[in-house]
C-alpha cells in the first residue's frame, strides 16, 4: 500500500469513514433483512463478506489501516441510530453491533500486523481477510452469549455445539470474506483514480454531496429497520 499526502489528510479520512460507515450500516440492514425475509441461507456469512468488501474499499482509498476502525465505529453509529429514533430497546441490536465491532477490530489487527503482505496481491489479502473473519466469528460465539444471549446462539449450547457453529457459521463467513475483501480492495483502487482528483479540484462540491448521501443512507436505514429489516 503506497502513501499519498491527500489520501492521508484528516478531511479525506473523515469523508471516507462517514460515507463508508453509512454504506456499511445500510448493507448490514438491507442485505441481511432481505436474506432473512427471503428465507435464504448463509445470511450472516454473506453480510460479513460484503461488509469486509466495504472496509477493503476504504483501506484502498485511504491507504492506512486506521481507516478500518473509523468506518467500523461510524457503521455501528449509523446502524444504532434507529434505536433512539424508533424508541427501540437499547440492547435490541447488541449482538448485531458486536459482530460489526469484532469484524472491524480483527480486520484492523490483521491488516496492521501484515500491512506489507496485504499490499502485495490478492492471495495475501484473501488470507488476511479469512484469518480475521475466522477470529472474529469465534470471538462472537464466545462473547455474544454473554452480551445478548439470543435463541440462535443458545441453540448451540450442547456437546459439539461450538464445532458445529464454527463449521456452519464462522467458516462460510471467513470464506466469503476471503473472496469479497480483495474485490472491495480492487474497486477502491479504481475509485481512487477518480476520487482523489475530484477531491483536489472540487472539495467544496464533494463535501455537501457526501453529507447528503450519508443522510440519505441514515434515513433509509431507519426506514428499513422500522419495516422489520
């Protein structure tokens, strides 16, 4: 990953984390809700994979691992907005937000530790995403039963349950993360070629557009949550 003075500026950092955080939350809500309502399998695995793609896009644009926790925190905030606005119980999304937090934390750790390897190519990026998602999923299984012991997690409280969860929930998510993370990174590299020149020449136009887009994502996220997504 090569550095760029403009891509490392704090204003460009804020632009990335606010917009991509809002997108991350919208993806979590819309895609996850659609898969659940359609009765399709691998909901958490698909949502995890696409979420890793969004984080990879931000990493490719900003060039520094610290963009990952920024997008993660903004994604959590964007997803949590519906709780006070709709008067929902404060812990109603506890496990969903914990999953986002752990994905971002483990990916940040993996990218920060193996930054040079991640910048080398697709296999290295896939390996980092796979290991991060695997660690995140395992940590979620352990912590989620204490944060908000939902029926789904408690259904694995039997001999061999942890192994079954690892094979049926965590492993598919890690495999999809390994596929989607390099794709998101490649898309980010392509967008950078257009976004940075636009950022340099049209900051006064880009900032309000980004703000309007973010507000639209937040509004849609709240509406989808109110609709049962």
